[in-house]
């Protein structure tokens, strides 16, 4: 069945559904990026635990490498980790909410289709 033959109510629900799914995909992609960065930060922090406090450490800042103390780097990493955890939790909550909305909308689409004598195969 082509989309042009669908009732306007169903077409509108499908547009909402597509928009929700696109938003859900964007949030999921952001979540994956945040989780990957968080994993990197945690790996660096674990590695630094075995590094002597007096060791010379360097950090890349743009196109420049800057000498930093271990304490400064650990502090920056902890701050970054805190921010990433907050972002991760926010994205997880958004995804949970979007998943509920998608499921509800799927139900509404099925109802609208059956109301018009149509079904999803």
C-alpha cells in the first residue's frame, strides 16, 4: 500500500513516529560517543595510578603539547569524568523516555490502522 492511500490521521502518526525515531537515533549516537570518551578517561586514570607522582607528563592542547603535573592532569580527568557521567545519565534518561514514546506511538499507529481496516504485516 502506498503512503498516499493512507488516511491523513495515519500519515500524521507516521510522520511523528519517523521524527521520534530520528531523535532517538541522534540521542543514541551521542550516548555512544559519551560512553566511549568516558571509557577513555577511565583508562587513562587507571594508567596514571601506576605512574609516579614526580613523572613528567604532557597534555595535548590543540596543536601544542604542554607539560603538566600528575595532580593537575588527574584533577582535569576527574572533572571531565564527572561531566561525562552527567551527560551519559541525561542521554540514558532521554532514551528511556523516547523509547516509551515510540512504543506508545506504535500502539496508536496500530489502532489507527485497524480503525481503517488496515494492518501491519
